[in-house]
């Protein structure tokens, strides 16, 4: 293993055999070579470990941590502890990097002398790549009050490169036993610890979008987001913030319902379940922070606007289905699905 490691790429792996080879190959073919790839096998029951061993025999930069299942948060924490690189990047086992991702990320974070550099990403839906989120080239944040767009940069962990010493010196890690939104709490903790954040425009990450279709999944997702927020709100770093700053985090967490809604817009009952579950989240936030404060949040206003819009769409609307294979016609609450012509 090389001694001068500049970047540690951390991949938590649990039953990841389906896309794992594609994921790892996207790292090994990088134009930037001074990295280590830390793969944490989190108690997988499929062929994940065998695939990792196959890669580690071919390339000494691939390092395996084999452990019992404790979840992705703890797996990433194990990776942070093991990392030898000056900088850290996180990659999910079903996603990929653009071929020059490490090179561009490293060049920009060192040039800007920032603790975190945020980059753009693309979404992969049914093997089709679509441009997704981008930030302005050279945009900088050093305070939570800098710009409103900052909230949009504090959602995911994988669209960033981090200075390793910054994470370790501030004891920043992922909260354990959180099923969802551990990314958000990690990012906001970085900001609350004074991270200087820079942004670049290039889409360096390819995020695979899963097409799930389950009311139970939507309920669990929204409510587990709430549980993650409750844990984060008990941390001293959150308690020490002004109420205005706390509400910015609340607003970010309350946007979670919006992530689930588009997947169910073809199903009247499922949409109602998503909105009903989201209402539970807002009611909790109202009890903790005050009705006036929560109802002034953008996420709450958007929530009410969406309910109003869906009500009128339930009376009459014509549109394409999510998969674009059908026309959805709604007349006085009756759903009619007609297969589109090829």
C-alpha cells in the first residue's frame, strides 16, 4: 500500500452484490491515483465479501473491513477511523463516480483550502442518466447565514469531499441506529462546527434512484426521518444553536416527505398516506418549536400548497404516469389508467 494517500474512499457494503462491481470499478479507473478504497462488509449474507476479496487481490489500494452487521452509519464510522487519506469521500455501493471525480474534487478542495467541497451529481433512473443537482462554480459558505442555497448543500454525504483532520478534530461521526437522514445530521454537524464549504459545478457522482412502491416504505421513511431528527436535536451541538438556526435544520428534515411523494403520485390512497404521515411530523415540530414558527417554514408552506394542488387534481387532471408507460386520467376522484402507445 502506498504511503502518500491523498484520498480515502469509504464504501459501506451490505448485500451489495448486484451493483458492487460497477461501483468499485468506477473508483479503480479514476484519473486520480493516490487513493485508498476502504470497503466495509457490514455482515452481508450474499456474495459481497467474495467480490471484495476478488478486487483486493487485484489492487492493493482496496482494503476490506469485515464485520458484523451494525448498519451503514457505523460502517462509515469504522471507515473514518481506518482512513489514511488527507481527505475522505463517501460512496454508496449501488452508485458510481464519474471517471475524473477524485481528481476534480481534490484539486478544488485544496485550491479553495476548504474543509468540505460540494460537487454536482447526476441521477441514474432505469439505466438512464439525468442531470440533477448542481451548485455555482466557486460558491463559498462559511456561516449558516451565508445564503439560502446552503440548505440544499446539506442533504447528502456522498456529493462532497471532506478534510479528514476536520472530522476527527471535531469528533464528527454518524449517529448510530438511524435508518434514514443520517446524512443530514452529519452535514449540519459539520456546519455547526465551523466548516468552510466550497462548491463546484461538475456532476462527479452518479446516484442510482430505486423505484420502490410501498405505502409502508413511505411511512417508515418519513417517521424514521423524524426519529433521526429527535436524536440529533438532543446533541449539545444542536442545543447550543440559536432558535433560528435550529429551525433551519427543522425545515431541512421536514422536506423529507417531498422525497417520497413523487413515487406515489399515481396512487390516490398512497398519496394520502404520505401526506398524513408528513402531518404527524409537522405536528411534532409544532409542539416542540411553536405553531407560528413551524407554519412559517418553507417546507410547511410547500406541504399545504401540495395538499391544495392535489385536491384539485383529484377532481380532474390528465398526465403521464411516473414510469411514462400510461396516461393517468382523474375525473371526480376516479382514476383511469390507459397504456400509452409506443
